[in-house]
């Protein structure tokens, strides 16, 4: 039988990372990172370019596996199960841990087919069920109202902000548990950005979200927890409010107040 | 030592803010001194000049507010910068109130200047010294980011409260003995109360300095912590 305290801590952790170290060839990209990502919260990863935050994000659904020369040590647990363990199906893992990228990348297909793509890959053939999934995902991505009359139109005709929300809908269609977002709003105008941020607030009731952003105000606005990375190390991790009003570490303080040396 | 801000003009504006708070503090400190001098020396002209100076203090209040708002709106400050700005906003409210207290003391000085003293001024100048010292130390703590000094300011508020109570009892006994002294004693009691309020405002400033440096609120605790 499990210790009660341990069980409790696990129930508060969606993704548990222990001593995660990543090398690209000889270059150390992440140095022994340990961090817990709680469920139904937004965790923001901040830090200057090259600090390791995107590498960290991509380790959470094994997107780094295919990088030539990559070495990954340590443990990443999803609901307590190791994702780098033997017999873990990376495709199934990525269904549970979806990803949205900086540049929206819709397929040159219709809006409907973009969202239905994932469920079809995972074997969903029932047209009624597919239609339900597409509608629900578009609604969750706050895009339904704008596209419900033209689901057959090409996704490439949508605006940049709409394309990004379509990509979020596409990620949601396979019913993931975790959503990883790599600078999801950095190419968008302020209105589209505000819509994405509003969406993030809504999505966290259903999903666990980890977001990488260069925009510190965005991290402050959307996240519950903030993690500051520098030179491959996790410098500080805590409630966003605390990080932005009184961080514990001088390095964090200097970065978020704009003292870049 | 905190490294300088990468954006120099932002760093400069934060510097301006700090300086403006200090200048305003220096001004109200002097105002208290002058008001008490006017009272003790029965100096009409000095009392009037003290009252006049309140406009300058008020201008600082407005200037610091607008500088703070501008910094908040244009730079989205975080952490220590954010705490400095919110502290400046709150400190100036206290400084402005201290300025008002000095003005009130000067007004009472004008009223009392032509009347016979009911007793020599001993306790009131002592209270004024204490109040000014508290203010001075709280501003020093602000510049030097010295939380120990700030804590010592909070701890010294009791002394001034104690003097106020003592003066209260004394003045009440004057009034009981001779009703002709009531209007003068009441005015002195007001002065004592104003000085006691100055001590409270200085304590507020010191508490905000602790927040500014440590990011910790010690306001509205039952007891001043001995250490942080």
C-alpha cells in the first residue's frame, strides 16, 4: 500500500519530471531538471533564447526523440507512469499530450478535415462521431461561431489568429489530457493574442497546459505557475503571482524586471 | 548589488521616482520642524510660511502619482520595480498627510501665538523630535533598503503614543482645574494628536519599505516582528 502523503502528492501532479538531463551531441541543453506540473493549471516556461525551455517542453511528449545526437536522461512521468519507459507508444503518448506550435501549420485541407485528421489517424471512422468531435473541438478552441457555416472551406483561407485556433482545435480533437504550447501567440496581433489567452483560461478546466513564451506579460496573464530557465537550468519555479511580485532568486528578479546584464 | 536595467531610460525614471519621494520626505520633515518652531517661538510669519509650503508638498504628491502611473502603464514593471512603484504611491500618501499635519500644527501655532501659554513647551517639542526622527529613519530605510532600520521605526511608535497619553492626562487636568484654559489646552491636545499621527504615518512608511525590500507585508499584524 502506498504512503498517503505520496499518493496525495501524485494526485496533484499530472507530469512529474525528475533529474531530466538532455544533450544535443556534446552540448548540454538541460541540466538535471526536476519539476511537477499540476493538473488543470497553466504552467508557463520563461527564459532567454537557448535557455532550454523549448527543449524541456518537447521532452514532455517525446518530440526530441528524433533529433540526431540527442541524449535524454532522467524521468518524465505522466500520471505516475514513465513516458520514456519500454513499451510506451510515442504516438499514443502524443495523443494524450498534444502540442501547438508558434507558427500555425494547418494542413492544406478543409477546416473539417484538419480537425478530423487526428481522430481518423487514431481509427475513428464513424461520421456522426467525427462530426461531434469536430464541433466540440472547434467550440473548445473558440472558433466554432466563426467557421460553422464554412467547414468545407480551405483552412488556409482563415486569418492567422483563426488558423492558430484551428491548430488548437486539431490538437483537442484527439481528446488529449495535456496541451503543450510553444509560443502560440507570438506571430499574432494583439486581438488574436487576447483571444488565445482567453482560450487558455477556458481550456485549463479540461486540460493541463504547459506554455513556452517570450512575452513575460503573457506568462503573467495566463499562467498559474511560472518556471524560469537559464542556461539549461531551472532557476526558480513557483506561483506566477509570487514570481512576478517577489521572486526568491536574484537571477529571476533580474530577468523579469529586464536587467539582462 | 542589483545590476542596472537594460533599458536605461526606464532605469533613469525609476531613479527619478526614488529621488522625488526623498525630496518630498525632506520637505515634510522640515515642515514639521518649522511648525513646531513657530509654535514654541510664537512666530506668526513662520507659521504662515509653513502653511504656504503645503502647496509644494501637494505638487510632489501629484507628480509622484503621475510618474508612477506612467511607469506602470508603459513598462509593466515586475518584482522589485513593481514593489518600488507601489511603495512610492503609498509612501507619498503618508507624506502628504504628514504635510497636512504640519499645516494643522502651524494653524494652531497662529491661534496660540497671541495667547498666554498655559505651560512651558517641553513634551511637545520632545514628541516632535521623536516624530521627525521616525520619519527621517523611515526615509533613510527607504533609500538604503534597510529593513532593520525600518523595523526599528515600527518599534519606536510606542514611545510617541506614550508621550501623547501622558500629555492628554496633563492637559485634561489643566482643563478640569481652570475652564479658562480649555481652548488653549484643546489646541495643544490637537497638536499632540497631530504628532502622534505623524508617528503612525512614519510607521506606515517603514512597513512599506519592508514590503519593498522583502516582498513581505507586516502591516496589520498584532505585534511588530522582532526580525524578518
